[in-house]
């Protein structure tokens, strides 16, 4: 399985790369061609700070989110994910559920399973 690593407010995340439709420069809008842009800093109670020179908009099927940095795809398996973190290559990264845009549940990356969320302020 391939994952897209990205960083928001100095935190490292991954998302199932098969769910990513496009990555484009972020122009500061609340939507992109009718697709809503979710503020993950607010949703996940992250600091309102931007690291990096150019933010990118990661587009999924029904929503998008802004990342400070996006890296090359990495390979992994369900065994690499424990307690909401991907522990494959490099340092641990939070696993973002592409359907709820919250932190993925403990040991599975199946998008239809219940998720453990860090959402304190849902939009």
C-alpha cells in the first residue's frame, strides 16, 4: 500500500495515496472548484502556524486540506500502523482517515472502520 506523507504545523501525517486526486498550490480559498477545503489546523487543534514557503492543497474525492509540505510516496502495510500512527520508514506519522479527515483508528487503515479522532472543534 502507498501512503502520501505530509506535514502540517510541524506534525507529520500520512494518508492512503490511492484516495488523493491532486496536489495543487494553495491559493487561500475556502473551496477549490466547489470542493470544500477543511482547515486541519483547527479540526485537529494544531497551532495556527505555517512552516514552509508554499502551502499545497491536497484534494480527495469530496474535500481537500492544506499541507505545509508534501513528500514522495512511501510503501507500507497495515502492520506498520499501530495506535493511529504509521511506524514504517523514518519517524512515526499520524494516519489521517480520508473519509473523516481525523486520525485513523489503532490497527486498521480500512476507510470504513470507526476512527479515534483528535477532533476537538469539528467543523
